[in-house]
C-alpha cells in the first residue's frame, strides 16, 4: 500500500447513546458511575453523564483500522482527553465525528496519522495520533 | 495534600496472568462498534498473518486495569481516587494482543509532578506474555485534582 503525506482517511460518524456507554462499561470493566448515572455525574460537577474517554479513543481508532485493513498495523496510538462527550438520556445521544490525515512519513515503513474527534463542533481528543505500518 | 514525588520510579509486582479469549475480544470490539474482521474471524486474522483474532489497539487497557488499580489504591501513595481524571493515554504495540495470549502486566510510576494544585501521575504498564515476550506498553497520565482546583 502506498500512502502519501496529506492523504485523508474516509471520515467516520459515530452516535453514542446511553446503551453504548453501558455496553462499553461491561466490555471494558470500567464501571465508574459518571458514565451511566446522572446523579453521580451532576454531583461531581458534570452537566450530565459523559462517555468514557477510553470509549471515545477506541471509537476514533476505528477510522485507522477500517482504512488500513489490518488493525495489527497500528503500532502506536495516543491522545490527551481534552473535553468530555456529554451523552443525554434520549434517542439522539451524542454524535462524534472522526476525521484523520496522514501527516508524516517516518521512512521506516510507518506513517503518522493525526486524528480529530469532534463533538458539538469541538475537538474532544487533543493531539490524537496513530503510528501505522504501511509496508 | 500533594503526592510525594519520591514515588517516581516505584514498580509494582507482576499481575496474575490474563487469558485473552476470542469472546472477550469480540465483546470489546462490538462495544466500540468495530467492523474489522481481524477482531471477529480467526480465518480473516490468519489471512493477515496473525495467529488468531487480534484485539483493538485500546484493548490493552482491559489487560492492564487490575495492575493500574494496584497503583491507584496503593495505601502508601495516598491517591484520592475520587479526584482522578484520565489526562492522556498512549499504547505502543510491539505486536497485536492476540487471542490465546497469557499476559502479565507490570506497572511503574514514571513521574509525579504538581502544577496549579493538581498532581500528574504517569503510570507505565509493560504487558508481556508469561514467556517474557514484550507485547505492549500502556502509558496513562492521571490528573489528581487538588482540593482547591
């Protein structure tokens, strides 16, 4: 696969609803109640239940995995958790929009892909990137 | 009370082995809405050169969770878990975590710093097979919000 710096990956939109947070809590064993209990979330000063940062990070990894075909090619993946994704108790949930672009060729068979995950028009992951083996 | 920077460099005993199963990988992959067949179908994974189904890149957090808890609940460190926020996260995969792996995690405190009343703790977890093959390194930066922050 030849990959050039500047290549944009196919965008990904993911809707996170309360049920998705409960499912991720079970799968990841992270049962912190701020991710499913409004009362607890509000007691600690949050506007409402928020998605696990690790769920947002995992969802954002899909843009790279689905583009490269072999998720095992992702040799490094990192981000800072900039803002929470607030998930209301309704059918709409929260829409996370993921975009990504190849920004650097390390010239060792790997490239850097910068990833942006936006919610409500604002970036929720800061400095998110993956290092991906392309040859 | 700020955390004591003298804990920098502390290492914790290895975890019990974690058995990575196809079903746990499937459950996790479904929970993140993933569609990559290498997570679900052993034949598809083998066609890509893997021994069995592989795990999504952030699955390492599940493997290292128990180990990270030993740090967070270390009575000597005196970290107030109710004030912890996940600041950042990084995974380096020496190879993908694969169904059938038996993985042992070892946690290290790489740094403790304080800024504007908050403590920042970086925990590095080295994940290896029971045979000693290094598989992944997970680094978590935890922010402990100060009483006044």
